[in-house]
C-alpha cells in the first residue's frame, strides 16, 4: 500500500514528495534541503530507489546531485526538459542568488513510461505547457501535478513554457476520469473534482480563449 509524505523545501517552498511502498520509496521533485529529506528517510528506515522530476526548473531539482552522491540514484526527467535542466544552476543564481550543483546525473524518459517502487506503479504522463517536458506522475495514491495545476490556478508559462501547449494540456487534464487527489508542486493538496468545478483555468473560457 502506498503512503505519501510531503516536505516543503527550498526558497520557493516546493513540495518534495516521498512515495513509499513498504520500505522502498521514490523521491518526487528534490527541490532543496537535502538534509531534511534525508533525515526523514533515515528516521523511517526507508530505501530510496527512484528520484523523479516533474520538470527541469531549479526549484524542483536543486538537490538532485545529493541523491546521486548519497544513494547513487540518477534523476529521471522528461527528454524535452534536458535543456532547462542544464540551465537550472543559472536560473537559480539569477532568481535567488543561490547556486546549485549543475552537474546533475540524469536519465531521460518519454511520455507513458512506467516506473516501479516496490509493488506500486508510477506512470509518467507528458503535459507540456509550464515547460516543454512538464510531467504528471500518476499513481494509485493520486496525481503529482508539478507546476501544471495547483489548487485554484496553474503554473506560469514565461520561463520556457507555452500558453498554447498549456491550454491543450489542461483540456486533456480535465478529461481524466475519477476523483484523484492532486499533489501539486507548490501549495495545498486538492482533488480533481474540486479543480474541475472551481479552477477558472480548467474552464472552456480559458482553454478555448484567444
């Protein structure tokens, strides 16, 4: 059975998720504060087996190198975000004044790829818009939406994104069936049903607007 924990990390208060199946766990969006996350892993006797990024912005990959250094785990990222990943250190310096280790050991995946953590499956689904390679991870516990959909809003598109791609992705997103829990990259958790009802960016007016 999957268990989800969240730790708020980094200067931009990113939600770093620890998805657990038994003792094995996946880290989703290692956006900073490696010590806090590693302390949680150790305190709960967990074995990290997978590190995933919803996209390549620095606040979602800031301590990816630490997981490689400590556990030998490469960062898994959508192939369309490899350039952004290479620019993450500069973006971090420009926006926060804090540098990061830019030599991230990474491996790429494509839309539809399936990962395993223990007996649980995580499927990577491409939803470009916030970035070219923005990905939502689907698991039996819910959807990890990164910076594609937040509670009541969506991610910005002016840091390497595309408003036309975002609208297409949001149209596909709102057609997902079932009332999944949404675990966004920042802010509070929500549900798919609630966002379909109240998020103005999932409305016809926005998606089909000019």
